[in-house]
């Protein structure tokens, strides 16, 4: 299955793993790239030297290329320096438009830049800035989402707006049906996030993973209650006690209680972090605390995620199913 996206990234299959702050770390990134897709290393809130360590750790696990993903607000000139020093071939930006200087500096050194957008206007702005690919992320996606519309409407609208720039669909793709549908909508590849949370390589707490496997179609809620660390940002989450408590008030960002309340502890790099109430930090194996209070982000494809299998097997299944579907279609 060759598309301009497989050519752009030099990969076998048009499947990119969604960068996932805290959980798509070197083991998952390397496993996706080794599986013939493109792994994406989430910078999240890492400082530049933390990013460098992650890039080097990923390189120790795979010789294949991978991308570095920035939530733009947390990216600095020093982060761009690290990508250039480490000769990272692909960089993605998410949430807000990056500074023109970021894109220029990367492109000057031959780094391919993608921008993840949720609207046609943002896609046009990214094309004007000269990006190499657009990731159209719909309201179905796991993680923080600005998307107001679903994948079926967003992707073709973005494709129509992007001229020659290839588009990758993100949001709701968990199997071969999703890949074929995305290709039919004009995308040339897919970003898969939530499905990769159910892999042994994801750096995810087993209880969070268990809840994803158990999650059904009525269990995902878009809410802004989480995030003293990054306030007032909507995120698709699994329902738990705290999400249910705020149903109907999902756009509110509740104040921190006085005196402060902690919902658990986790590790951020070498530091132990006391998670405040409404913390948006995702539970990793190093997290301890009350899962009924935590931010357990997952996308609307959660009901399609029913087993934990290696990342390479996720890719193999998606490709096998998509190829069978495409052959079936051609035979009709
Ligand atoms: C746990 C989690 C964390 C995420 N963190 C980021 C991030 O740091 N940067 C980013 O661009 N997207 C982030 N995303 C979005 C994914 O990269 C991807 O676009 C999305 O998961 C695709 O939709 P899907 O979950 O329906 O497959 C995150 C998603 C999840 C599930």
C-alpha cells in the first residue's frame, strides 16, 4: 500500500503512531517503526535535554526513522536545536501554529515538518507555512482535541483545502476498516493513537489499559475539567467518578480545592510529582493513586480496542484487513 505518505517518510505502511505524551516513549516509538509504520516520540512537557535523552534512547532500540512531536506551547528554540543536533528527520506540531522560525529552521536542514490540525483554516495556515504533510485530527481522537467535527467530514474538507500537500487522517482509526475509509476520504495515511495504548510497548499503567479494554461506546466524554498543568483544554476521556461528577459542566475548569488535595503521585523524569486534583498527567506504570480521579484519555474508537497485542501486530492486522477489504472491493 504505497502512498505519498509512505514515500515521504520512507515507510512500508501508511500508518503513523499518534504521539502520546507520557505514554509513547522509546519502546512504543521503536516498535511502531520496526513494524513498518512511523513511530512518533511525544515531547509533551519534557525539557530539551529530556527530549535529547528520549531521542537517543529510541535510537538505541531502532535504526528506523521516527518523528518527534511537539505540543507547540511547550516547544522552544532549544527543543528545535535538539532536533537539529540529533538529526531527527521528521517533526510534528500540534495544537497551535508553530513560530515561522521553527518551521524555517527545520526545513532549512531538510527536516520534514507536519502539522496536526482540527480545522480547515488551520490546515490552510499550515500549508501556507510550507509544511510537508497535514494531519487532520477529528473530534473522535484520543488526547486533547480541538476537533469539532468527525473524521468523515473533516478529512475530505481538509483534503480539498490542501492542494498538493498530502493529508493524514487522525481520529477513530483502530483497524483496517478505518484505514480503507481514510484512504477513500482522500487521506494518504492514518495516525493511530488509542489502539496503540493497548500494546505491551506503551508506557501506560495497567489499570488505565484495563479500562480502555473495558470501555464501550458510551464511555468517552469530551471534558475540560483536567489540567492545572495545562488549563481549560478539552480532552476525550474515559468516564470515571470525577468525569461523571462534572457531566453537563464539561466545559468548566474547576478551581483547585483549598487546602490542596492530591490524587496520587507519579514520576516526571527523575522527580516524584504529587498529582493535584484534576491533574492532566496520564498514569504510567510509575503512577500510584485514585483512578476514579485521574485523566484517562482515550478516543472514540475505544470500543474497537479489545486486546493487548504488540505494536507490530496492530500494524500487521490493520494492513492485512485493509488489503483484504480493498481486494474485495475491486472484485465486486
Ligand atoms: C494518551 C494520548 C496522549 C496524546 N498526546 C498527544 C501529544 O502529546 N501530541 C499530539 O500531537 N497528540 C497527542 N495525542 C493524539 C494522538 O497523537 C493522535 O492524534 C490521536 O490519538 C488519534 O486518534 P485516535 O486516538 O482515535 O487514534 C494523544 C492521544 C492519546 C490517546
